[in-house]
């Protein structure tokens, strides 16, 4: 029963957090007066301020610190771009329809719910059956459309609301489609990620950077996914803010000049091998992880370290943050390595940042589709003699042998790397023919020695031309913020102990409002002082909330603790005021003229509360 | 020929600006490697930084200064919301199609081009014809679909590219349409403005503000218009950033507590009467304009003043900025008053900010459609006796008389204001019947005294319930930035006088990069100093660009003048450096340890160049 109890506790905790968030307008279900739209949320005033603080810190921590080239591209994207990136063909989820009502469901969700439900609630489940369902859950993400359909039929799963039978699964593209211009002939989509806007600009950005590698481009913006049936509240939504970095680097040199600055950072990592062998995540220094080859290269490791610093400085609990390496089956075939920053919240471990080495895939895809070369150059100081592999398929012979499949065979031959080519050459020379696997035909063919010539030629070269690799850290800002809410939330008893009060313990950096100003009692003198302090706070760029209601100070504290306001200024004289810190509830006396600068140094992170406390007399209420 | 010459100069100037902007990646035509999409542009690195600075200043100047409630709503919007706002039915342009190729054109553009072309290039044009074409241009925006079609036919206007004949004009909705969720049954649109997201949240925001008026909500975000054929480069685009404020105010009290702070500001205003009578815009103090009733109310006037301060502090030339009042025919029927901040650039006077008193229209529209009351309450300290108008249509009699039209007649009777109702009552009492116009029937009907009872009743009321008025300042951020580029751009001769160099004279607030760091010559000592300065700049949050190429200092200055970088630090010793200001080209000597703080105080606007110049020894190169 422990697992059940734990699940209930998580639910209750989430309920308390979400209830506070919604009541205090951190977020609002969008278009609420029209009964809303699933998967769309507004950021209300405090939520909007938190988001704006998180993005400002992201810019400071990544863009400014690393001198990145920030760009801002439109959301509306023509089809050709997303055809090249693969989204038009592959950005899909499998869907089933209620055969009578037409209501749509995600096929994997239904199967997952069925298995979980059986495992949790069926007391008569045999051990064999339980093992089987457990296995289905483990391989869920790998099931093909046919396999999913067979399982749904096999388990007799029906539509949750009507119990009607379900259609076979079929792919639904998750992009919002639209049409650009009035003709109806130019299909477009709302971008599913911001990255493509950077890739298509590679040539200009490389030039802007003085034709030098490495460099990084960054973009913050909206992205869109037309989810089949959104779940998990703020975690799976149809429109969200992404912050993405594309760091372009020479594939032959993925070292990073600043790697030493993060190398000693130690945090929870969950390498592929540990996952497969059932071990737990463990603390590893990122320097060690790169040295041992757990993380593919220094640049990838550097970004993992920087992401760790970013998240923990925002207020994410380092013990509920881990970096999980993608399993072989999760990773795109072209990716060299991929790690997710996962944050634990009441929904479990949630992917919030993906950090992938996508190799040359994206730039090559756009080069192929657009015909514009997206490459970098390395000029040699001295011309170098290089051996180049030359593969020349003999099209006539190949045509006679393979007819309609000729093109695929030619492409497969040309795509061989040096090792493959030299092995084929050796076999052809020894035996006159060789078996050769053609991926696109999904079979092996017999190549004879008259069908291809393979040689190495020496050439003098003045430069090296290559497609850069891309290391991509991609941040789901909304998910990070939601986890931050959960990690910052706590309750404590009110002074008379008869109720539990909610507190968001945001660091000053994140807090939506940095301080409140409360005249102790309603009188013109105190209110004048409050207005004066308010003006001086505005002048130094500090957000505040003024509350001149006659409510008790305790109640006013409780109201703003719930908004995560770190400092409260109570005007209880005309010369000096009381400043109270949210978490410790400690109070100090500060002169009216000084108070704005004290709040500012605390809000900007120049001083901690400890620093401030030491300099001013304490106040006991 | 003066007008022609002037037009040519404007074209040449624009060409120089746009060329520099595109070459230095202030903007990039989106998806350029795929030959782009008309009306979509990326902000490249310096453009993105300018935009981010403009938005940060907007937040400081409006949201923080006025304690506004900022929200952040999705772009994807369900149809019902935009049906209520009127966009689904009325957000259209008239379009004509090439009858053979199907190519689409904006009908008014073709007619406008025809008239302008004739007027400018036809030497045989009679005075009568010229007057006629001039009149067409003047009333162009008021022409109905039929009138436009008749003119296009009458002038035998054909498709510009093919000379094929054109279809009749028909309305094309400018919203990008999409579908929410997988069913295909929930139409949605990409929002054409951000305002609706605020209106639908009025109830929650009013509560968040302690159920008090006035208050303002604000939103920055993307908006979308699927233009038929985008023109004017960066000024008319299909996706753009809006910053909108909705200030909710009691319709009976539109005074503003801070109006005195802006009342003495004097700037170019262009009231309706002056436009109609052919006078020019003139300088008026905003306090005077409100006092004389030229501007409808203090709150509207306050925002006009604040917009003036915002734009001029960004660097917009105050002599090329005017506030133009909407003519009666431009203004929506519900609007109380409306002023556009227009900025003059090479395209003419361009609307960049609209400041409208939209009365209660939007909140009423969403109340009607959603059934949720979007109203405010004023609690009376003492209950008040009020006379209330009571209109009771006698449905039986009306049904007999008007049959199918009964509903429209009933609604029209109930919608009468006090004055209309009392007049009708008087006529009915005097004559037993009265002519009564029913808008929705587009005719008058005869009302007899047995068909409606009209009376005034006295009631005690404890509060007043009313729909707030909305004052809406709405900023087209991209247009403001483009005008800023034109107003900041100038050229000056190079030192040897053989070429003209481009400069963007941005104020430090706007400049994309605040300073550059140049080691005078390539050596390790100077580069180490440069890196040290770079680190100290990052620490105080100042963006910089480091240039260690061996290029001459003059060339390096020229390169960054073109980016509008206000200060350049040349490392020419290991203890002190030369700091050069962009516009004056004056130079001072500053210690290495002090230089970051000097740049920061200048970049933050704490000191002017004059202030700094006075404190440090000058340097002559």
C-alpha cells in the first residue's frame, strides 16, 4: 500500500499547488469564459512575471555569457522547410477513433492506461499476466502502428467514455496546419520547434560570425503541437515557449575552451548502461563523465554543466534533477549522443531540457532540399596532400542488373564511408562479386566488380569544407516553470495554528514581485511614506505591490507569501520601516531613504538576506 | 519636378538604410534559402537585440511605471472568441483574382496604383480627370465592394503581371485559419491582435486588482494577418509583435491621477477638424488639447503623452512624429475617440501606435456571446434612490402586428436609451402611435400605444453595476523599430574622404551592442587585457563585441558604427585604454579597472557622454 499512499500524497500535493496557482492567477485556462480549450493556458500577472524573469536569466546565463547570436523568426513556416526537416512526414502520434462518435484518442495512452489500471486495481491478476503488462509498458514507445492495434484489439480496449469499439491506429500529424496567402496553394504550419529558423539561416550567421566556428545561435519563441488529447495540465500543452540553442562545431574537434569551468560540477546522471542494467542514477562529476566517454564530447558536457547551473540557480532542487541519457532506441539514427535534464515533480520525472548532439543531420537536410550549401571552411596555412576516396558506380551495368532499383543501389554505393568502401573493394578484387546491403531496399544485392570502381586519389587541398555538427540544448520553459512551482511550494501553520498557509519560496531572481509595501494602519502620513518608497522602488526598477487595505499585517503577509514575494516593507513610522523576509520571517529596521537600495541589492542577488541582516538592527514584532 | 526629386531622394535613402540593415543582419527575409515567403522576416542578431531592448523599455515605461497586470495568452484562438469580437465576420480586405491565372490582388491597391500612376506619369491628363482621380484616392478607404468593382471595370484595370481581366472584388478574411485538435471540428485562428486574450480575462483580472477600477492589463506577443499581397517591406508583414494595453476605467470618470505629469508636454497634433479643413498638424500641449475637448478625456490624453515620451526616448525624431485623430469615417461606431501616433519615414506617415477609447464595446460583446457578465461594481456608502427606465414591450400585440419581425422590433424597443424612450412615450401619449426605426430591419415601423409601456420607476440601490470603458494603446513594435532605423541612420565621409560610411546613431538604450573591445595590435598582452575587460562587461550585464582581427582601427570603428554601437574600447596599453564615442568621435583615456563601470553608467543612461567626457582626460589619435 505504500505506493498507493505515495501516489495519493503526490496528488494531494499537486492539488494544493495547482489550486494556489490558479486562485492567484499564476495561470488561467485560456478562454475560460467560453469553457476553455484543452491544452491552452494563459500566464496571469504573477505567472507572466515569473516567465519574464526566467527568460531574462536565460538570456543572461546563455546568450550574454557565451556571446550567442540571438535570432527571432516567425511561427508561420512554409511546408518546404518542415518537409526538409522531416516534420511533415514524421511528426505524428498514433490515434484511434471511437467508431461511433468519432472522438479521437492517442493509441498509446489507452494501452498505457489499460495496463496501469489492471496492474494497480485487479487483485486476480496472475503473475504471468502482470509480467506481460509490465513488459508492454516498458516497450510502449517502440510499438509500431500494427503492434499497437493488435494489443488494443487483443485486450478488447474500448473508448473510455462510450465503451464503443475503436478504429485501427493511424498517424496524426501534430502540426497546426494553415495556408499562407489568399490562393490556398501555399500550405504552411505553425512551427513545432524554433530550431529550423536557425538552421536555414546558418550561412548568414556563419558569415556574421566572421566565418569562424564554433559559434552558437539562440532563439526564444512560441512553438505549437496540436496534441490529440492533452493531459498532465501545464506539462503537455498545445502552445508553449521554447528557448533553443544551436551550437555549431567542427565535427573533428568538439572540445570546449571553457569546459574546465564546469568540469568539477557533480550531479545526478543516469547513463544508458545504468538504465538498461536497472541501476539507479548516481552522482558523477561532468569532467569524469566526459573523460570516461559516458558523455560523448566536451561541448555536450559543457552544456550539460551550464544547464545544471541554470536550473539550480532558478530554484530547482538539485536532488530532484537528473540528466538521463537517451537509450539507443529513443535516439534519432543520426544523433551522436543525447541527454535530457529531467526534473521530478508530482507527475514523475519530466523531460524539461533536451541536450543533443545532432551531428550534421539538419544542415545536410536543408542543403539537400534547398540546394544552398550549408557548410563551413577551414583554410589550411599550407596546402595539404590528402587522399580522397573516389567511388564511381557504373550506371549502365547497374541499370541492366537492377532496373527500377538502380537509383537506390547507386545512392547506397556512393554513401559508403571509407571503411565500407575499402572492404567492398577488397572483396570484389578477391571474389569478383560481393553481397551489399541497400538500406532503402531493405535487402542485400549482389555487386559485381564491373559495376563500381573504388579508388583512393591524392590531391592537394587548400581548405577543408565540411558540414558542422550541431549541439542543441532545447528548453521547455513552461515545464521548467511548472516544476519550479512545485519545488518552491510549501505550507506552514498560521500564527494561531488553526490553518495551513501556502508559501512559494522563490529565489529573488524568479519572484514575480520583489517586495510589498504595507502602511501598518490607514493614515495619510503612512500612506505618503508608502508612496514615496514606491516611487523610489520604481526608479531602481524593482517591482512591488502596495496594499493600503486595513487588513491585519499577518493576513497581508500571508497573501503575498502565496505569491512568493521575498520581502515585505511595513510602514510603521515616518523615518524608518520594518523589512520582513518571507521564509525566515525575520525582521529588520531600515531607514526610509535606504530601503529601496536594500531591496534592490537583495533582489539582484548582490546580497543575501544573511548579508543584509548583519547590517541592520533586528525588529521583533 | 520637386516632388519627383523628393520621391527619388526618399527611395535612395531607404535603399541605403535597407541595404545596411540586410547586410548587417538586422533582419533577414525568412526562409531565404527557399526563396522566402512574402511578408515574413527574421530579426537577425543585432535586430533581435534592438527588439529586445525596445520591449524591455516598454515594460519599464508602461507596465512597471503604471503597475499594469501583464498577461501572456496563446496565439491559437478558438473561433467563438473571434466571432464575438467581430473578426470572423469583418476582418477582411477586398480581393480580386486574375481570371486566368488565379493570382490574387488587393482591389484597393490596384485602384490606388492606377490613379497614382496616371497622376504622376500621364502628361495628357485633363484637369477634370486629374481631379476625379484625386477624389478617388481621397475616398479609397470608404468604397464598398460594388463601388471598387465598378471603378476597376470603369478604368479597365487589368492584372498587373498578365494584363488578364480581373474578377469582381470579394472579401478575403485576413486571419490564418487552422483546426484545433484532431477531429477537424474545432476551427481556430492565429490571433490578429493580443487584446482579446485580455478582454476574456477581465473578470479574473478585476478580482486580482481587488475589484477596483481603474486598472490596466498589458500583453506583448505575436499577432498574425494573412495579407493578400504584402508590400512596403518591413511595414506590412504577415506576422508581427504587438504590445497592447487595455486600461479599464469607469465611463463616468475618465480623469487620470497622473495627468498633471504629462499636461505640459507639447507636440505635433493633427485633430480631425484640421484634417478636414486642410490645415497642417500643429504643436499643442496635451493639457490644452484635453481642456479644449480636442482629446476626449484625461486618460486618453495621459496615454498620448506617455506614448510621446516612449517614442522620443527610443530615438524617434519628435519633428517626424504626430498624433493624428481618426476621422469620423475611420472610427468604429462604438469608439469615443481615437488617435494614431504616426511616424514619418520614407514611405510617408506610418501608423505605429493606435490609442483608442473603445468604450464598452469589447466587454459587452464577450458578455453577450459567453453569458458571463464582464462588469464592474461601485458600492455606495449610502444606498441611493435612482430612477430607472422600464421598457415593457407587449409581445402579443407586437406579434400580431409584425409576425416574423417581432423579435427585431422587441429588441430595438428594449435597446432604446433614456432620451429615445421618453420621446417615444411622449409621441405615443400625444398621437397614439409613432414611427420607430428598427436598425436590424433597415426600416421604420409604426408603433401603437398598446404595443409598449414605458415608465420610470424609483428604486433604492446599494451599488452601481456597469461595463467599464476600455482605453487601448496598441503598439506595432516592428513598425516602430523600422522607423527608428530610418531616424537613426546617417552617413559621413571616411577619414580620407573617398567613401561615405554608414552610422546608426541609436541611443544607448536601444543600441544592440553597447560597446566593442579592440586590441590595437595583435599581441597576447593586449588580448589578455581585452578578455579581462570582456569578463568585467559580462559581469555587469553589458553586451559587447570583441574584434581581435588585425584590421585597422578605423575600419573596425566603421564596421561597428554600422551596427550602432555607441562606445568603442581600444586596448592600446595594459593599464589604461581609449574609449571613443560613436557620433562625436571624441576619445578619452580610462583605467582598465574602471572602464566597465564607465560603459555601464553610459549604457544605462545614468550619465551622458558629456558627463563622462568631463571626468576623464581626452585622447587625440
